[in-house]
């Protein structure tokens, strides 16, 4: 699987959700991004704020390449960006600065991702539900689902 440094932000709480920069892996099709023990699947139709969703929780995420100027957060967003310590050297080669300012970044280590766990989740049978707001999960076609995990 190909890996690349990407910016990822949880959009479930608007523009100030948790955010990360680090190496991610892609599925063969490129539709799923794996990082920090999460699997984010590309939305066929862009969501309210995101372009991917967590296949376990249904939360929306924004996934993009890193910006050269380091301004990855939305202009109305706030909070520190967590950066994987294993990607720091490569990240600094991509951006226009030499050090990671701890005022804006928190250095962490991404957890290893168990991709087989996500294969099981994606291949289980699902029960479709109507479009009521009480549905627990949205699939990649924005159909509301109930998962019995």
C-alpha cells in the first residue's frame, strides 16, 4: 500500500475538531485512508464539512494534502494539530519552515492500524433504515444504516 503525508481533521464538531498530520496508507482502490488505527472511506457525495467518513463511527473527516505554508486548519478553526513524530522529517521537507512550533503542533506517535478489523466491518451484512435522523450510521451512498457489531 502506498503511504503519503496527509492532513486529517475530524469535522464532527465543526472546524475545531481534532486534527493530525502524518503518514497514511491507502487501500488498493484509493477510496479508504488508514491512519492511527482508523479507516476513513471517501464519500461519493461530499458531506456537510468532510470528504471522508470513519467506517466505525460515521463521523465526517476532511482529508487533504499538507499546505506548504503550514496553514492546514480552516480559517475559522482552532486547536493544535497532532503531528506523527515518524513523519516530522518528511513534513519539514514539504513546508516552508524548519521547525515544528509547539504552539501550533503536538508531537504524537500514530498507533499501528489493523486493516483486517476494517475488512470485517465493511463486509458484514447491513440492515437499511429509512431516512430518519435517528439512524446510527451513513454508508458511502448516504443511506442510513443500522450496524449490529
